[in-house]
C-alpha cells in the first residue's frame, strides 16, 4: 500500500499505528543518525517549520507552506515573508527545547491527483501525488517533562 509520505520527509518519517492508508498517515520523525529528539524552529506563524537534531545538529525542513502541500507544491502559492527570522519553540510547561516530533499527513489520494493534475499539466508525474497533500499536523512531546503539544501545527494546505 502506498502512503502519502511527502518526498522531503521520506528518509526521516517512520509510520506508526495501524490506521495508515493512501489518504492519511501518521509517523515519527527520526534523524538519519537515529536520534528522535529535536529543537523546533518556526517562522511566518508556523507556516515554515524546521527542526534541528539535538545529537548531530542536522537540520530538516518539516513544513514550508510555500513549497509543500497542494497550494505550495501544485499551485506554487508562496506568500511567505522569507525575511522573517525563525523562532525557537520552548515547552510551555518547563521551558526546555527538546522534543519528539509526530507528523500526520492527510491526502486526497493518488487518483484525485492524477485526475486533477496529470490530465492538465505534464510537468507533474504520478509519483508527485505524495507531495500534493491537503493537511499537515505536527504534535510535539517534550523530552524533559513529557508535555504533549497535540497539533502544535495544524494546517490545511489546499
């Protein structure tokens, strides 16, 4: 079964649970070094989110609404102010900055992408359907106190 894991997350996204399918998938983020804990950085009111591995310091972009999801990837809508700085997120409970990251992706599915995009635009390929997701949610769990920020980011991308 194909899951709607966006291309930019494929190497760090590990599905969890039994409810994953073509239309939705939930996964933990793990660095290529194997670490599961990250600093969280956001800009443009969470429309740009990147993480930094607490162990090896490798950086990953988790979400950029100007590039990811239906509006960013398919439509090319990028209205973000890329001059704004990134702000580091701290736990609202203990003020620490180390988190486990859980990402949930919702998709219209492969056939919808084929019907809407491939029939009218030959710049896309069948494999691109995973990058045209309709919704992303990011939940964070603080390593220090266990505080869960469920749906810290919850964004429609269509």
